C-alpha cells in the first residue's frame, strides 16, 4: 500500500526514520478530495523511498493540534520525525516532488 492512514498511536513510530510526507485532511473537505489522487500518485512514485501518510483530522484531533494544523489540506514533510517543511492547500504535484527530491 503506497499511502498509509496514520493514527495517533502509530504516528511517531511510522515517521521516526527517513522522509515522510503526511496529508492532514477530512472527508467533508472539498480541496482535500482534490488532493487525494495527487497523494496516491506520489505514494506510488516514491514507494520504498518516502512514507506517504494521511491523517484524518476528525479522527485524530490531537495530531492536528500537535502540528498546529489550522487549515486543510495541510501536507507536512518530516525527516526522522522532525518537521522540515509544509504546504497548505491544493497544489500541483511538482510542489511536493520538489521538496521530496531536494531532501532524499
């Protein structure tokens, strides 16, 4: 599975090693639905190199608070569990690949 759904319990272990790109989203969010296929595509493209995850902010409000997510979709980039970049809103795939490629 290229994109994994992360919970509060599994989050820290999942992102602790290497590069991770985590999409904070909600099922009722129109822009989140627009970004979903991009995340799936990037998950396939970077499989084995980058953990691509999704966090439903309605199911995991503590994670959203922890990362200060004020608007969705928000994509947070982490290296060894530490945030190094983020993108807010719907963006073209290149906005995400540029960050990933520069940090691999």
